[in-house]
């Protein structure tokens, strides 16, 4: 029996796609509903949008090849629709994937993965877009790996069973009354038509014998569904065909038989816990998806040193939020990807734990521990070639119900050396989660990560500047970087460098990008002036001729001014767009240079660096110089540079402090503090001088950092001006 008769095996989205595929096969006038119709439905219908977004691929690239393929298929005017053998095989493969992955229903990801192995049309088109089986399963695996203990029980050879509550939720939409099944007359095949292979099950219980004595061809009835309902008990399943007199029937292989004969492909393997619950930072670093790490060489070397130890080789990064603990792990991953580590660490994988996927759905006691145990077993099987990075240690150890159990699982693995782990946490969380368990504390080696100095922070921002320029399409000046560090240190005291300085630069660049995308105020003013003059000209129909002539001249001048400003605006927008394109091209060429250096292709690296990159840099320099000259002359309508004033404006919005005060130099404010206070407080020179001197001493660093700037006691009778 074909799988398509078991409608309760499909999710709502998967059944909607089959309904859409049926409509497309009938629209083309084809006799068989096959893989190409399902592929078209997945490209054009909403149920598959989430998978395409996960793959980061525009499905419209498949539209033209599918259209051409469908147009080449033979058309038939018959009303009866049959299930193609390729689609039947694809559905069986998708069902096998669902069983292997422990899912109760066949869903869109399983259909897409099975489509990638279809030799008829799916595999050629997917491979043309670089979506082989391994790449598809790597990208779609998170969407195909739900919790295995969510009410599902799987036995060998049986479909996954749902518990009562899970079954009621999964079939909530399937209890609606279906559309009535339309009984179509089964067409009689022409004598010259060959016998249909028996891989497609009949869909109608009415069949007419072939005049030539052949077996009746299995017909496919209309798939019924309404409002996205995937299945309802009212659906009529296929009935066993009676062999006509003088005919012969071919036994259709059952689903279990076809699965038993299928070869185990790469997509049918059990998903690894390392890939379900972790992100491969070394792979991301090799692909250039991680931001560069600057100013943390000492901490990265310390982590490498601890990892290279024989015992207690599990570093824990301790520091306040925002100092760059995660960036240290990213820097280590980049060094591993470029082989800039000792021999003992070359070729290892640095895997960042995803606490959300590890904890999500673990509603029953023991599920979280079971997942963690499976993860630790796979790390043990890796035999030291994988290192776990836990970004926030409290997400694993601070759960009220599982803290002790998680610790008891981690301690033996760490003690036996089966797991090498890099953890990151704050000092308070470390005391709360690790120090209270002395046995667990002995497994970790502390590495304190302190807030970087302003000079180190400037190096960090310079390393990140190109990424933010590329993202926002603007130019960030060194003055803006210095202002971000200085103003963040002075006025934002509840956060740490470099995080708060990076946020200032990011928001200032976003604000400038928004301003550049909007119409300049001078262009809007010119348009308003033109509308005003046109309205005045319409209202002056009864005015003297001289007045109308004057208004007409004003209108012509306003129109010319609007046209000139609009042209300048469009030219500057085009120049900025070209500048952004050059920035993206430079980033891509630099990544290719790094890749060529990594694989040892020095000739290609030299060609890219001294030919392609130099040309892009020269063109970019010419554009930037032209824009700077226009700004110096005061003719530019748009700005592409993030400057100190932009950063100060962001700080002013965050803190409520006037921007003018932020831009004043610290030295001038301190020197003029006595005079400014004396202007507001008259006749109290001694008190004013004492306050000003205390503030100057504090700014000069001549005070105890653990004490306040000063404590003053103003004495005097009522009314003399103490307040």
C-alpha cells in the first residue's frame, strides 16, 4: 500500500504541499502527480518558507528549471490522476527519515531532504545550487531534531506513536469534516499504452479492465483537505482492487518491504548530539563568519596553555558582562582554523553549547540529564578532538531542578579527561554555581578576564571597524572611535568596555545610515517651496499681470532649484551605493586571500592581494576623496562618515546629558569650573573653591578610588545660601 493513503502520517504543512502538488499536476494536464509537482509546490507555497529561510536560499531560482521540466512532460486529457513512482519513492524516503529522527509525522524538512536524493529532478537542481545531501542536512538538522522524549515512543519497524495528549494536539485540525470524495470515472487505457508499473497504489475503488487484457491501472483520487486540514477520519482510504477477468495483478510492495530494501543513505543517519546541541565555531571561523578579535592575545594564549595541560585542562573565563569572554573563544576558534595553535590543538573542533536547544522541551525530570549524558558520550567518542565551550555556565548548572544532576554528570567526564571544556561566567555566578561544589571547582582552572584599557579597547574597535562599516555602509573615523571609548567610560558606568563602546559606534552608524537613506532636509524644503509658489500662482488668477509674471518666475526658479538638488542627491546616493559595493568586494577579496594563505596557494593570494585588492582600494580612495571634497566645500547633501558628534548625540539620548557638555574638553571644563560655579553662587568663594579643588583632584587621580569625590559640610545660619 502506498504511503499516501496513510494520511495520518503527514503533518498539516506536508499535506498542504501534497494538495498543492495535486493542483499543479492537474493544471499541467499530466497523467501522473510526481516529484516535479511537489517541488513546484514547495517553491511557491507558504508551508515551505521556513525551510528556505533556514537554508538562506531564494526558492525562485528553481522556478524556471521546474517550469521547463514540466512543460517537457507528456500531457493527457484524462480525469484520472495517478501517483508517480518517483514521488512514491520520495514519500517512503521521507517517512524513513521521520522514523530515523524519531518524529511522529512526516513534515516539510523530511520532504525537502528526500527531494535532495531524488534522481528525477530534485538532486540535479539542488546540487546546481550547492545543496548536496550533506549541506542540506547540516542546515536543516536543527529544524529536524525535536526533543525525542516529547510523548513519542518508537519501536523497530513501527511508526512513532504519539501519547494521548500529543495525539490530540497533532490531530486538532484533522477532526473537521472533509470535502466529499468525488468519484471519477476511471479512464480505460488505450491498447497501445504499456501496463502501468505496480508501484503506485489505486486511489479509486472503481476500475475498468483494460481492453487488451492488462491489469487495471491504479488511479489516484483527489486529495481532500480544507483550510489546511491534513487528515480527518472521514477520508476514504484506497480499497483493494479486484483483478478483472482475464487480467493479472502485480503485488504492490508494502511500505515496510520497500524500506527494508532501501539502502541506508547519508540522510538516514541518527542526528549527532554534537550537531543538535552545539555550534561549530571552528567551521564558522573558517567561513569568515566570526568577527576579528583584537587586544586579547594574552588571554587566548592563557586558554591555549590550559588546554594543553595533562590535568585540570578546563579553563573557565571569569569576568563581568561585556568584557569579551565570548570573543576570546572566537579568537581561539580563528587560530585553530588557521592552524596558529600548538600541534596538540591542531585540527580540533571548538563546539559552542546551545543551551536553548539542550533545555527546550525537557519538561519531564531526567530529559535534560539524558540529553547532557548523550552529549558527553559523543565528546568521549571524539577522543579529545573536540572542545566544548559553555558561554554562560549558569545555564547548565544553575537550573533549580537539574543543577546537582548536571554537575554530577560533568564531574566524572572532566575528571577522566573525556571532556575538555571552556566555560565563561561572571564572578558572582561562579561563586554561586561552581565554588559551592568543591569537587567541580577542582576540575576548572580560573582565568580572570578584566576590562581592557582604553588603548586596548581602541585596538579592538579598529579591528571591528571594517565589519560595522560593511554592515551599515558608512565610514567610521578614528575620532568617532576615540569619542566612543572616552564618552562611554565617563558617562556610562553600569557597563564595561569594549561592549558599551561597540554599542555606541553601532547605534551611531545605524543613525547615520537611516539619515542617508532618507530624503535630505534641503530637498524637502525645496519641494515645499515649489508647492507654495504653485499654490500662490493658482490663487493669483485674478491678480494683475505683473504679479502673475513674478510668481511664474519664482515657480521656474523653485522648480530649477528642486531639480538641481534632486540630481545632486541621486548622484551622491549612487556614489555611496558604489562605495558600499566596494566595501563588500574588499571584504570578500580579503577572505579569499586568507583562504588562499591557509591552503598554501601563495600565487593566488599574491594575485588577489596585489592586483584585485589594490584596484578596489584605489577606486574606493577616489570615491572617498570626492565625497570629502564636497563636504569640505559645503556642497554635500549626504554624509557617509560617523564622527564624534554622532557618538555624542547617541550618548546624549542614552543618558539625557546635553550633547554640548559632552563635546567640551575635560581640561577646559576643569579649569573653568571655579569661574562657572562663581557665576551661579555669589559671595561664597571659599565653598566654591573647595568643591572645585576636590573635583580637580578626583579627575587627576589623586584620590582613593574606593571613596567618594568629597564630603562637604556647609555651615551657616538660615538664609545665607547653603543650598
